[in-house]
C-alpha cells in the first residue's frame, strides 16, 4: 500500500531498480533532505520497486501500479534497471507514450578527457519509432529485415521541444537525419521540423546530414547547441557526446509525454543515463553525479528553480575542488561525495 502524500510536500514517484540503484537512491534522498529548507515544497518520494526480482514476482500488476502513479503525480525519478527478458525502460516508454527524450551534455573542466574542446549540447530525440519498434525478422537463411517507422506527432513534439529549449537558451537548432537517403521516413521528420520552425522565427535553424554532423561536432563543437533527431540517431549521438566529456556516467536523461490535444506535458521521467553497474553494486563506489543532475532537472520541471540551481552549483563546485569519485579521477566514495554535495548545499 502506497503511503499518503503530505499536502505540504511534493510527491515524486521513485522507480527503484537493480545494481547500484539502492546506493543512488540513498544519495538522492540525502541531497533532497539538504535542499528541503530551500524548496517551496520539499520532496516526498513514493517508491515503486522495479528491480528484477520484484518484476518477476508481480508481473504486469507492477507496471500498472507504476504507470498509474506516474500519471497521477506527473514527475518521476528512475534508477537503472536490468534488462533481462524485458526492458523496463521500453515498457514504461510505451505505456506512458514518452514521445521525447532530452539528454543535455556539457563539458566539465575538472574532468580529464581525450577531447580537448568544450561542448554544451542539448540532444532532443524522438522517443518512439525508428528501428527500435521492430526487432526484425529473418527471410530465409541469408536475409534479415526490420521495419523503421517515423510518425508525425512525436516528430512534431520533439521539434517543438527543441525550438522552445533553443529559445530559452538563445541558441540555434540543428535537425539531423539522413534525409537525402531515407527520403520518406527522415523526410517526414524534417518536414515536421520545418513546420514547427514557422512558429519560432527568432530561433536560427539548419538541417544537417547526421553522419557529417558527427564530424562537425568533433571539429567545431561551438556550432552546436540544440540538436533534434530521430530515435536511434539520438541514442548514438548521446553516447558519443557523453564520451567526449569523459564518461557515460556523467549524463542524465528526461522523457516526456504530451497531451494529444493541448501539447502540454502530462508525465515526465528523469533518470541517470548509466547502467546498473553490478560489478560495483554495494561497494560504495557508484558515482551519483548523473542522478543528482537528473534530480536537478526534475526540480526545474516542477518549478523549483532555486533548488535546481543550488543543487547544480553544489555538484559542479565539488568537482572543481577535486571532490569526486574514483571513476572520474577522484578518491571519494559514494557516501563521501554525497556528503560533500550536501555540505555545499548547506
């Protein structure tokens, strides 16, 4: 039975997972408690156990519970889950109809990388369609095919999200695909971007072929601020950009579902982009940096801009002072890094 929410607190659905999930949750709770005096409504977490053992015990009823709470409370925070017979991420994406995935990637000066230039890119990708909707099939012994689908509605949602974000940043939008080759599918995506562009005459926009854009980011990263792209392209691009800034563990993600009539966001899920890391689970070695960024973006979504800025500054100040975990060149444990962030918040 889920606990009743307190009217003076803001209920956040917390989707627990596998591996390092428990340690990330502990860190997030500590930071949320440190932030509480600075929030209009302190956070109250409503847990849903999406770990593999729980999924095996409860099956579809568990996803029914998660979906209902996510729709009711609008904002949720998810930790890494193991993909075994099923992908919880995909199931939630399908059930909630998450049409847009947002992945911000920014250079962190205190982290050593092989890439010497700075990037500050918001990657906006269609959250559905592409080849991910179809695992494919064999045609005889020597041929395999899969169906690739691009739809107008999620393409339009992604384009509008990207243009609105660019307007806030006073930045430009690049729509990237293989529109010269995939003329129908990627052509439809670019058509949606061009249509949305009409409503944002103040936002510069250009289209680029996806493969040449990858080279462009590496050669001239300052030319890219907001990029919108179809599903699988955005997946590849996000990992590449995280690698350029030092680690996939440094990235966070947000998924958005929209009202089909008004276009308003009806549900949002925020999560660190890394995996379950079973090799370090329970050893106080997990890096909660991306989970803190996910919490920061959740705070922005629910209107807690002061708390969002305070948390983000505290995290980056820690890294600048050399207070970081082993995986990014420091010596702090999960608990020690969390404590350092909490001290800076206080």
